[in-house]
C-alpha cells in the first residue's frame, strides 16, 4: 500500500507546532521574501527551529522557494540554498527553472519538489522534471481525478506525487495569474496576491449607449 502523507501550511513556528499537534505528518513553510506568502512570519530563525523541532518528533518540513524570481533575487536565493543544505529540510518546493538550477548546485543533498505553481498538468511535464532530478511533483489544482489516476498508474516508481485536498482554486492555472497585479499592483507570482478573483463584481452588457446590468455578485 502506498504511503500517504498529510501536509499542511505553516506561516510560523507556532502554527507548525499546532499543525503537528492536530495530526499533520509534515508542514511546508518559507520566508516572506522567497515564498508565495509575503505575510508569513517564518524568517530564518523560526525556519531553523521548525526543522529542528519537526525532526525531533519524527515529522517533516518542506521549505518553499516557489516565487518566480527576478535576477536581483538570486543572491538571496543562493544564500538560502546554502543555508538549507546545512539545515537539511525534507525537501525544497520550487517552481522556477532558474531557482531549481540554483538548488541543484548549492543544496545538492536536499530533495527538490516541483511546486503546483509550475502548472504540472501532464505525465510528460512530470517526467521532464523527474529527469532533471526532482523528486516530488505537486500537481496543478485544476486537474480532475481521472487525470491524476492516469499519472499515478503510469509514473516512474521513484516519482512522488502530491495533490491539494483543500484550499483555493485560483482564477488561472495554479496561480499563474496577473489579475491581482493589474488591479492592485500585488503580484501573485511573488507571493503577494490580493485574491482579486474572489472580490464581488457586477457584470454589465452594453446596449448601444445604455449599459444594462445582467448579473450581480
């Protein structure tokens, strides 16, 4: 029987402890500048404490470096990769090919998990990243059960697959969305989504010079 791991988000060391208390096998977390949670309260000291605490009680920690990074971010990414090579989390979650390339160079002993932000929607995409040395594929949240079943039945034996069972379904494929950036100057791809797709909207239809509301909310 395949092993199932229950993984929960943790925005701070305190929240990680609560997740473990209520049955999570693992947590994923990251710093505010390199993960897709800019309001996370999990800076370097808390990250270290979380990893140490989790391993002490037989739990796991996956660190998120899943932004789509501009070139000016790479000095910070390299320093974080070096730090994680020392701290030894159970995996690093990344989506950007450039970031993954840096992780392979500076944190070679830590498994790389491909983020849902990478829009993995096919076995072919999974195989591509697996052949690049990545261990776990976190599938796009928009996939249906039959698509996931096909991947599970045909993937390489050593490939791990992760799926979301609760949480937001984004307006665009797993967060590759510019609506928030357009409407509120907050980039979803840098962890600062204002969740514009969940705002309340009114829809109007133009009838010559007389707009008519046809649907509300």
